[in-house]
C-alpha cells in the first residue's frame, strides 16, 4: 500500500494502458509483437523525458507527474482534440493549441504550488493498474473465444460440382473510371484500350460499382452481399471502415476458393486470410498505425500537413512524408503477383490491388515520374488532365501484365476490375462515381446467366455460377451513396 502511495508508477503504466486499450479497441488489426514494439518506443520516450525533468526539478514524484501529463496529452491527442472541437469556438487549431498549452501549464503550476501530485499518486496508480488488468483480461477473453463471423445471407456453394479449377488472377485498379464516365466527364474516348483487351480475348463486362468508397466496395465484392446497416446517405468513418477490413480479411470469396483446393494469395493494402497487407497506410489504418494514429504528431500531420505540400509553404520533407510507401507500392504488388506465375503447385486465386489511377498521380502517360510540384499542385486530386495521363499509363501497365499472365498461364481466368469510378466535385450527384470497369478472360459463359445488369456485388456470384457450375441467386443491382466523415 505504501508503495502505491509513494511511487508514481502510473507514469509508466500509461504506456501499457495506451497499448493494451488500443489493442483491445482494434482487436484483429494489430499483433502482440506490433503492440509490444509500440510499447517499447513509448516507454523509452517516457523514461527519457522523466529523467530530463528529474535533472531539472530534483523531485522524483513531481517529474513523474509532469511526464504523465505531457505523455497523456501526446498519446491521446486525438481523443482530446475531438472532444474540444465539439465546442464551436475552439474547433480550430489556432485557438485549440493555445488553450491546450495554457491548460497544461496551469495544471502543472497548481499541482506544484499545492503539492497535489502527492495526493493523486495512489489514485492514479490504482486507476492505471485496474485499467490495464481489465483490458488485458478482455483481450485474453476475446482471444480464447471461438466465435465465428456470421455473414448476412451467406452464399452456400456445392463443392462437389467443381471439376475445372483454372488459376484465377484478380487485378484491381483503384478508381479506374468506366467508359461512359470518361466520355461524359472527361471527353476522353477509352474505347481503343477496350479493343486492345478484346484482341487479347477479353470480354468487357457491363458492370457498375455498388459503393464509391474502396473498403466498402471491396468488402461487398468479396462478401457477394450488400453491407448491413448501410443505407443511402449513411455517414461512415473509421469504425465502419475497420469493420469492412475485417470482413475482407475473412470474406466468403476467399474461403470458397480455399475450400475448392486453391491457394489464396493477396498483394493488397488489405489483409486477406493469412496474407499480410503490403502497406499504403495513408489510405487505411493497419498494424501499429491503429495505435500511433492517435498520437499528436500523426493527428497534426493528418489535419494540417497537406498545407505544407503545395504553395509557398511547400516542403520537400512533408511531400515525401505524405507519399511514404506509395511510390513503391504498385511496383511491389506487380512484382509479387508476377512471381506467382513461376511458383504454382495447387490452383491459385491471386488478388492484386493497384493504387492507380487513384491520386496521387505518380506517372504521366509515357511512364515518366511526375515531379513533386505536379503531384502536389493546388487541388491536384481533381485535375482531370493528370488523371487521364495516369490512366493512360495504367492502360499500358494493364496490357503488359495481362499479356505476361497469358504467356505463362494461357488457361487462367483473368479479371481486370475497378472498385469505383473517378470521384470529383459533383460526381456524387450524377452517379458517375459508380461507373467502373471490368474485363474478363477465359470466363465460362452461359445463356442462363445474363450480364445485362450486373454490378460488383454480383460479379463473383456470376463467376461461381458460370465457371464453377453453381446456382446462386443474384441480388438486385443497386448503388448505395455513402458520406465520409
């Protein structure tokens, strides 16, 4: 008891609570090793600042309190910011940050003047111990649970009917707009590219997306179902996106192929079964970032960092920080996908997700890297000329890759698909953001399965019905408008 009253271990328990609670909130998206790595970095930082304050104040218990306050604000900055921003007057950084700094200094001053930090030591020690024990217990309980994910209206397949098992390559091109959208919104005719694909024996599928946000579109695609609790104009944020990521990881499409005897391989920003994410974490939170994204530096960079990528405040440091692993992502995905052509034992289903022609527009139509000034010019993600230039480069890469697959695996099913169309100001109203692209090769066809009104949610139902002799009913094709927070 005296130990808890006199030793401010709460300062160091804060690191454990931060990682345990974050791991509990994001269970399934961060491993024990990744959480431990974050804990080690945080505990080292806390220790360093504790000793800096100790050499300054010569007070062990006061130094621990100062370190605790600063660490709590830094680690849980997003929570504090979101709470304060609910007050209209303080919902700007120019007012919020001074308020936060003054509050911290005032708190430290009052606790030092009245020696309150002695009184709160026992309380904070006990509080953090209880929180850590509760979170650890809940994590263990969830880990030991054998509860299976239950999907709404699950698709049941008859595996005995599956005789023909060609390799399947799904190449997903993010935000690749459909033919009609390119004509109407860009005055660009992409039909020569479609003819190239037809010459390579591809069938152009008349298809449209059901959701205009990547994670939701891909979740619906791989579940072969509409997403529950999401209706038109539903506002979605990180929690809903995280659920989509979990649904993608364990989606029925992958499990059906696995049950058919396929090796399932994924080179994507999503995790799929035992396949880890390739990265590109600017778009999705995964691994250690589900913890660190709440910290001050990440929240601040997310909120205001883009202001330092263009204009007179442009900084090469911020530009490269924003791009991070994006320049290497698609090349890595391509290389790993092509490597699967050389290493086949069982039939394989290979899903590769390319972040092109999605912004940032890294290349021009000739395959030259765009200068950072071009990538980060004002409202660059809405510049249609740069999008079309990147799309032309994407066309070349698409043909190059599909021909390499055909050369090595001529009997393979190849699916070239986009998750949604190009999103720009006003596109939400004219439905063009749902106009996407799909071309397939070596897919069995049947007169009983019309593709006249097919959408992404029905694509794998169609594939399983035509190529794998199933009899899955089709869903009514529709578009679901979502709003991002």
